[in-house]
C-alpha cells in the first residue's frame, strides 16, 4: 500500500476527540526516541483541538533523567503509575479509558502485552483501539522468531481496530497478511519546528561530523565505517558522538568526543554546529526499509547537512544528492567531508525546506485524523470526519 503524502493536511476533525495513550515514556528522552515523538504528536493533536492523556509507568532511570515535568505539560495530562498489577492503578486507568474516543497503545510499553489484554476488555461502543508500533522492524523480527515480545503477542494485533507503524512499505503488508491486523497505516515520526530549527553554532558541539544516537550493536558497524574510521584518518579534525550505553568510548580515536546524553533542549544547537550530521540506522530497519528515525527529521529541521546510510524508501522522504548525502564506505564519507561548506549549507537548507513541507508533527496529526476518518466511514462508530477526506488520505488498507 502506498504511504499517504504528508504535504497537504486534510480538514480538521469534526469534533474534538479524547485520545488516551499508553507508551514507554513521554517524560524522559534518556536512551529512547519515543519521548520526543510522543511530545511532538500530542502537542500537534492538542493544537488541533483534541484532548490528550498519556499513561506512563514510573521507572527509576527515567525518573533520574527526566526532561519533561508532567505537572507543567500544557498539551496533555500525563499520569505516572508505579505498578500495572496494582488494582488501584487499573481502576484509575479504566476510569480514564471509559471517557476516551481513541485508545492508542505504543510499542515497548512496560507490561504492554498485559495492558493490551486489559484494553480489549475495556471496549465500549464509541472507542477506537489502535496499536502504534514505533519499533516495527524490531517487533516483526521478534514475532517471526518467538511469536511474541514482552510488550506484544503476535495474536494480539488482530484485536485492534487498526495498527499504526513507524515503518511503511512491505512491513504494512506483513502486519496485515501474516499477523492479522485489520487495518494498517504508516505514521512516521517527525519533528517540531518550535524545538528543532537552525540555531547559532555552539562550541560544545562544533565538529566535522557528529552523530546522536544510543548505542546499538546492529548499527555500530555503520558508525565505525562512517565516523570512527574517518576520524582516525583525519586526526586534526574533531568528531563527536552523543548518546548512552557505548561499551568502550576510551577505545575511540582521541579526536572523537563523547556526550553520554544530550537533552532535547540542546539538540538544535548540536545539529546546527555539526559540519555533517550522521544518520545511522539499526540493522532490522535497514533490511525492512521505509523506517526513518526521529533523528533524521530533527536534524533536517535544524538545517543540518545529513550523511546517511542507504535503505529502501529513504529517497521518498528526501532527495539523495540535493537534500541528503548517502554513503556506505569510509572513502565515501571522507569524500563528503572534503566538500565545501557552501555545498553543505545548500543541502542542509534543502533538507529543512522538505522537512517543513512534509515531515512536521502537525502533518502527522492531520494524517492520524485522516486514518481515523477512514475507519469511521467504514464502521460508522466514530464520527470523526466532517466531510469526505481527500482521496490521498483514504489511509487504511482494508482486508
């Protein structure tokens, strides 16, 4: 199924919706890309008139690295709970869901499989129940191997009214054909122009090539080839990696700096201070394709000149050569590092223009409304769309 365009948002919903999310975290971006995605999407939904509630299990490591105060979140009500097995927690959640129009459960949610079974029992006549997989290739790998993950069992997908996926392309077909999803649609991550925009260069982040991302063994070969090896070949240049869980930064070339965690308020300065910004993709996502990361859109929104690995579907998001540069080898990375600053600036400006046109969270919120509108027209249970939506947003793929 082709992915709907992000460019021309459809009409706004006929009425405000009460949308409830269960997710990994919205309060801490430490070691995950979920928080910034939820923040951007919920903020955009609230701007379109909807009421949003986010339920998150409290954890010690997110509490210790919190970069969003739940009490001061003006676009959503954030509810932290200690233990999903606590009857009081479930009772409070049931009260919240009883008033919801839409319930969305996200991937990697703690006790996610148990929450899903509980949610199936909370259905009421006006509720649309969706699953949002922010880790689709990783999820599908686990389902093929084991039939389940700690946050989702394969046979649960058929119980949702629809499945939203961070990944498009063939992954949508597999979700429907192999795992029984009734309706499927791509809902990519994006960026918030109020947070990610060009910023003055910051000496802390000035470097020839920078990379932001949590350590992952299945993308480290790309980081090695496109950043660490070029750094070894250019000892007079500074390189920079920002992200937690790297096993041995001391073994890196001495001209590679390391920032264990970079909070979102510094992201714009980071991307705006890199000569080039590396986009490195996890192995399952490269194999699956059509799986852009949050970093890709955020860096583009800041006007960074992005050097990326290659994977299917990337050319539908940004035009290689003019809006993004692609490399697979150290020699290719070194060649791009030698390009004039004016060329890098032109590519970064073109990337930002494309991101503003197609990849904001405002566009994603409009897409979500459109998907819900398509489902509403098919079932007649949720009056979401005031008028017929444009054909490009027919969204759902029906069995």
